[in-house]
C-alpha cells in the first residue's frame, strides 16, 4: 500500500498564494462593497481576469482552443467554481463580518472530503478522519458562539455554507474529469464563462452606476481581478490537480485565518475566544493531514 501524499514545496507555494491572496480578499470585498454593488464587483473583476489570462496565453504562443466535447464540462466547472461560489459568497459577506464569512466559507472541506470518497474513490483513512474532525470542530466552535443569532438572521450563514458546497462540487468534478487543458487556459475559460452571466445580471440588479467609484474601490477592483481571480484561481487549479482532494481542501483551511487577521487589522473587527480556538483547531487539522507521507509530484 502506498504512503499517503502530502504537500510538496511546489504545492505549498501554490497554497501560500491562495492563502494570502484569498485571505486578504475578504477584507477587500468588505471594503469595496461600500461603493461597488456585489454583482458588479464580482462580474467585472472575474471577466477582466478571464480575458487577461486568455490574452496572456495567446501572447505566449500557446493555444486557448477547447475541443467541442469538453465545453459542457468546462461550463459546469465555471458554474460551480466561479458563478455560484462568487455570487453566493459575495452576498453572504454583506451580512457577516469578513473574518466570520471567511471561516464559514471554508466549511468547504466538510463537503469536499465525503464527495471525494464517493466520486473519486479516495480513502478516508484515520489521518484524514482526524484532520476532518479537527477542522469540523473549528467550524462548530465558531458557529456555536452565535448559533441563536444565526437562527434569528441566518441568511448570511446560509449563503456562505451554500457557496462552500458549490465550491466543493466544482473542486471534486475538476479532479474527476481532469480536462486535457493547461492550467492557464483552464483558469481563463472558467473565469470568463462564469463571469458572463454576472454582467447582465449586474446591470439588471445593480443598475448603471451614476458615477465612477473612488480610487480605493477601483484599487480593490484591480486587486480582485489580478490577485483574487487571475493569480489565485491559477494557483488553486494547479494545486487541486497535484494532490488528493482531502489534502488540498483541508490545507486550504489556513486561508480564513488570514481573513480573520486582516479583518481585525483593517476593518476594526474584534475576534474573540471562538476565533482563537478555531485557529488552533484548524492549524491542527492542517498539521495532521501533512504529517509524514510522501510528497506530491512537483509538476
């Protein structure tokens, strides 16, 4: 029996890009939504990121062509990984502090691991069970503190958990289908296809803005396009295809820790004992899933 796979140095680099890029993005979203409506913010930044990614691929001389047989699966990945995830999570962060929203969004491994066992035949060994229990306990501690408040106004929590479920579905399907595309065009097409429905919806829901947003909001929009979407989605897609779903999804639990910290530093949010305990449990989950085993290929 082969030893379990853990993150290689290359995989850790991809993970760190996602941790800090996506971790700070929750604070950026919360800041930008004061001036830019949710659908407009996500739609414009995802569309710009998709177009720029594909243009870079073409400028490098590589092909962005996709075989006709792969378009339905590519569209389904765009639906789960870009459209559903971004719409649900962006509206969810309107009703929650950015750090709390980030932690709820990363209930994703709680859905991802059982889905990977079902659809990918990944083993649920003792190491993964312990890591899943620790990560789940971190989420439970967080939810337990405000469970009565969430029952009275549950919309934000429902949106974030629904976003996490969609992301988990997209991640497992991407691993299952393994489309024969390089990571850059795969990322670019997902972003472009996922953003296209958001643009007309933004015009209908948000309307035409009466004036240009301020410099800070435009900087947040640029950060979202270049870092949150273009860079982090590329790194995440590479990571997902390099290691088992349980390893990548549980390791991604480090991301909301950056969200909690940045929310405290830049938005004045005050983490309490629940956040501190959740941090310890999540760190434990990531440590357990990456202890021992052989490193993933550095592809």
